[in-house]
């Protein structure tokens, strides 16, 4: 069931579940995937042409820390109205507009919402293994500091459902969400400003899990800033 969460009175977050249909195209009817994403967009109160999608791919890439600001000038390129291959690749998106939403399909990877109420922006990061191994959460905060003068100590963080015991060999088999949290704190984020509902995609039957065999099924998280 599609859910809406009001986060700190500053953002509306929409989260889909497995019964809401696949949220990323692998095979079959891609127009159906767009329709599913549109319904999630309805939850945060935006039409599909007003929602930009984080589209991360792994093939033929060396850097997994590519971030982009979304404005009215480039929104059409990133919109969920487009088919998969038409959307530019990124690992995280940021917008200052309250009339633009951000959407990220997920399975076991971690989606991180970053709110900067002080400077009026919201960011959405795909913190998968490749991104975290390249210190992606820390670099995302540094991107906000360098480009928007964000103060890390004032940022508010919200974690999506994720595999809570996703181990990272490169970090002595620590769990991915713990490593992501360490990197955020190293970048200056306050521990008390990080909210992790600890919804485990592996054990919770309401969400697809790649490690549980759902290799071509994704839920999604969407966010719109309201303050």
C-alpha cells in the first residue's frame, strides 16, 4: 500500500510496497512501470512530469558519486515521464523547488533523503555498495556544502527501507547502513538528525529484496520539500 509520511513538517515522503507494482523497468511493459511511478508521485502531490528520477546503472562506470541539481531547465530530461534509457545516469539528485519531486527505485540498497530547511533544498541519494565504497554519503554532503552552502550540522537525514544486514567487504564486513551513517557523521551531520526506521527489506514481506530473489522487482521512495 502506498504510504505518505510527513517528515519533520519539511517534506512529504512517499514509499511504495510490493503490492503497488514494480517501480523499475527490466522487461515487459515499460509504460506500466511509468504508471506505477506516477501513482507514487500522486502520493506526494505532483504530476509525473514534475518528478525527477535517480537512475543509477553499474555497467561501464568507474565513478558512483555523480550528483545533479534538478531545476525547471533540466527537469524534462530526468522526468519519470521518460522511458528508462532516456533518463540521464546519476547517483543522487537535489532540488530547491517545492514544485519538483525526486524518486528512487530500490531493492536492498539504501535511499537517503537529505533536507536543508535553512537553504530550502532536498536531496535524494542512492547509497548502494558502489556508492558507499567510494564514500558517497560523505561526498553528497560535501556537494551540498560546496554548491549550496549547506551547514552539515543543520541537515536532516531520513533512511529508506533497506537491507539492514547488507555487509561490505571493503569495510571489514560492517553493515552498509552503519557505514553510511559513519560517513554522514564524518561529513558533519549530527547523529541526532539521522532517522533510520530500520525497515528491513530482506525480512519484511511488503518489500522486494534482491538478496531474497527479487532480482527484477523494485519498490520506490519519493520526496517533495514543503518547507
